[in-house]
C-alpha cells in the first residue's frame, strides 16, 4: 500500500463543529492508522469532561492540560502512525506549533463556512466556547489566521461526507510527498 509512505501524524485542525473527530476517525480507518482525539485524551487524563474543566477550573487550566496532552499524543505518535484530531483552540495557541512541527506532523485545516458551523453547533450544549452567535463569529474570524497556516486545507462543508473529506485530504497529502 502506497499509504505506508505517507507522513505521520496527520494533525486535523479547524473550528468547533468542523468535523475533526469524525473525519479523523474515518481517515484513520481508511489508512489503518491509530486515531487520537485530543479532547478525549484530555478527558481521560483529567478524569472529567472538557466542559467540566472549563466550568470548574477555567480556560487557562484547560489550555495547560491541552498543551501537556498534545505533547503526550505527539510522543505516542512516534511509535505508531496516527491521525490526531486537535480541539478547536489548540492550534490558536502558538506554543503548540513547534512541537507539532518537530514531530513531523502534517497539519490539515478542515474548512467549513462559518454559517454552516453555526448551524452545526447550535444546540450543542457541550461546547464551552459557544456562547452566542456574535462571539462565535468573532472567535472564528480571529482563529482563521492560525488555521490558514496549516500545510493543507480541505473543504469540509457543503454536505461533503466524512469519506469525501477524507479523500480530499489524502489527495493533498499524497501530493506533498510524490512517490517515485
Ligand atoms: C475548544 C474546542 C473544543 C474543546 C474545548 C475548546 C475551542 O473542541 O477543545 O471546548 O477552544 O474551540 P472541538 O473543536 O472538538 O469542539
């Protein structure tokens, strides 16, 4: 299989609701790679939910845990090829960029129009940073500058299935490292 030569880890980033976990799981399945969801890793380490960490200990504590678990996930990814789904804010923390680069990670931005993100996230009670539409839009706008630094951007809106988005990602990843 040619995909054995693909660079690992594939690091999925993008705003909340962009499908990082769903597409990440699908990609890992297609590649036969390990899948790691950073939020789940944080929850396992903290023994509680992301929402509870935010409400009981605050965002600054969450960002510390997130950074630590990112380092752990990247370390584990050296042992086995991995698709790693970040949280929506992980790549907006500049200190997280260098460890991802050093681990040889290929960053993949899942791009979904903000109107669609709003629809997807409305009614999701478990997202601490979804307060109201105006702050959602402002945060999205601010973070786009970070997300656009990703090596790869894949269109992930407009009704594309996780399988279709995965194909778009893989097409571009294969082009990064043309096989002889
Ligand atoms: C966050 C997004 C969440 C989670 C936490 C903070 C953010 O992940 O990490 O609530 O800062 O946008 P998802 O993008 O998976 O919702």
